[in-house]
């Protein structure tokens, strides 16, 4: 799942769960639930060493950052603490940071580390597909509508 969709889901969870500690925990755990669904993986359409791969990751990072800023302002405007929705989004997206060392290993040809968390995360990623962008787009539209209704209804 793209970082943007992870963050969108985390923000929705943070906005709907009354207890912030529980909502933020669920936002973090949502990452693993979403990764168990069919979804897009940049490596399914481009080599990790390619410009296309970097463009996909960079674009997702830019959209993620813009989303976190916008959702912080929007949430604050309607009565949420300014940090709650962006933190929910960030916590939902952050588990993918663990793949940074694998990305660097792919670029340098070094061996990859496979601790128990990475093994689990890789196992649930079995549904990454090139056609997963369709699932990602539907998810983005549906969760954008849900977040909009939560914030502005």
C-alpha cells in the first residue's frame, strides 16, 4: 500500500476512535492489515535501481507530506488537536521505513537483514501486484470521502 493510503487510513482511524492512545495504536496496526490486502508495489513495475522506482517513491513521499500538513490544518479547523490526525497518518505509514535498509542494500549489492518483524512484514506483502494501483485508487477515493464526511459533516 502506498504511504499516502496508509496515512489516509491512519488519519481516519485517529479521527474516529475517541481514545487518542487507542486510535493511534490502531492507526499503527492498520499498516499491517492494509499490507495484507492486494495493493501496489513499486518494485512490481520498476527495478529498484531505476529512475522510475525513485520517481514513484518520491511522488508518494511528496503527496504524503502534503496530506499530513493539510489534514493537520483541516482537523484543527473542525476541533481536533492539530497533531492528532497527522500523527495517526504518520504512525500508519511509518512501518515502511524498515524497508530503507533493504533499498540501500539493493542499491549497493549488500546482504539484507531479515529480523522477525521484516520477515512478518514481507510475508503479509504477498499480494503486492502491478495491477494493485487499481485497489490503491479505489481505496484513496473511498477513504478521502470518508475523511471528508468525518471532518465536514
